[in-house]
C-alpha cells in the first residue's frame, strides 16, 4: 500500500515554500508528492497562463523537489468552470483505490474548510493534512470534525506567490526565476514600461550577480539583493526628461542638485521603487539611492549593489577577477571595485569630484591602499 500526497494550487508561481512543504510531506508521511496545478480554482484568478504555471512547476520539480514527485494535469485538462477539490480527490481515489491519500492544505484554509464543496465526503476520501503557520490560530473544532492532522512543519518560509508577484520576496527556485525573467512575467510587465530592453537586461544581470554575491557571503535575506539590483536603474526611465529630472531634484533632493546630472537617476529610482512596487525597506532604498555615486557608511547591501552594477558580466570588460573578489568577500570586492572604477574614470577624463563620491573614496580608499589590477 503506497502513500500519495495531493498538493494542489495555482502555483502562480511555484516558490521555495512549496518545495519545503513538499519535502517535509514526503519525509514525514513517507509519500510521493503529486502536484495538481489548477486551471480555474474557486477562490483565485491566476495571473499567468496555465502553460507558464505548468512549465515553472516542471522546472521546480526537476531541480528542487524530492524524488518521486510528479505533476498530474487532471485539473488543467478539466472542462469544468471551477476546479473543485472533491472532484480531484475522487479522481485519485479511483486511480489509487488501495492506497492512502493525503491532501495538503494551508493553515489559512483550515478555518474555512467547512465552506469547501462536499467537505465531509472529501475528508472521508483523503486525510486532510495542514501546514502550520506561526501565530495563526486554528479552529480546533474544525480540525476535529474533519479529522485533520498537522504536518508538524512550520518552516516553509516567509514567502507566498502574492509576495513574489508584488516583488516583496523572490524566494523561488533559480530555474523558475530564470524562466520568469526570460518570459517577462509578473512584475516585469511594469519594468518593461519604464526601461528599454538594454537597460532591463542590465538590471537583470545586476540583480542576479548581487543575489549570488549575497548568497556566497551568507548574507541574511539575500533576496533583498536581487530586488535592489533589479530596481537600481529604474530612475533611468525614458518617462523622465532632463527637465523632469531637474524638477524632481529641486523638489525632493535640493541638497543634491549640485551633483552631476548622471547621478539624478539614483534618487528618482528610490521614488519609483516606492510608487510602483511599494518598496518600504530602507536598506533596499538606500542601496538604490547611492549605487551610482557611492557614499560614506554604505551598508552591506549598498556595497553589494554598487559593485554588482559596475562589474556585471555584460559591462564590456573582463570583470571576472572583481566578481571573484566580491564572491570571496563582499567588502574587499567592493573596495577593489571602487579602486578599479576610480582608475577607469580618471583614465577617461571623467569628472568624479562630487560630495558623495569624495566621501565614499575618502572612507573606503585610504592612501595606503594598493592600486587595483588593471583592466
């Protein structure tokens, strides 16, 4: 007699929280995981097409899921106007009549389970297993009535598909993130309105490099590096003319109006990150604010974004040694990038004399520091 876990959802997109739950369910229930993506769920309207959601789920299972996991397209192939779980469970009961079926649900669905279609019959056909959520109060009467069991697992992470779609968190399998980038899904539709293709591709490169540097340096919440990297050049939008930029600086940052005009975009980027994506994390916002000029007392995230912006692989020079330096030690890599960037700008007769850059160089590049390697 085998054990099967039915793991349904829109998976819009599938994220690492799903993967962690799948792994825990596989181990604790000694079961194979069957993912059942919904075509037309009762309480949700998927953002991405069934094709994209299925493709992302396939990538996640291939790269990030326990062995024995697979997808069943029963609901995707259904002609019903709404996918009801009772129909799905009946299908599996018919398919595996002698085996044990478990149905995974989130803690948020426990208290409203009586609203599910044929809830009593559903609980008689499969064991309802819920995933706990910290500080979420569950209705014990409902748990008892429908004979529910806890997975005894609450470490799926602070991630939801909604959080990803709104760029609050990007904790998804790498292959899924790459697919989303390549197909310009979710928040990329907004970015495409503000950035031309070359600028967007650069931003994606910076995001991925910053993410890698943060992970390799074991930085807490490395997803913030991806978000800051992706949004760092948002202020270079074609929607702002030169006059718009000056007006913006006069109104919002008059103290920095004397900076070179090429730096204005870092301040506009902060405004757009707040307006378009509701970013409120000050660490992310400050990393965007000083990614071009640098500044004194830069945060870990600020140093990573500054470096990633200057050395991402498509910049047109061999930056491998600087990338490796950042991966080995983000701060040393940042300093190496500062030295290299200063040398490059001076060699090309660029004006680097401004308050923020002077403060940055004075803090991080004391005179006794050796010169960086040549390009």
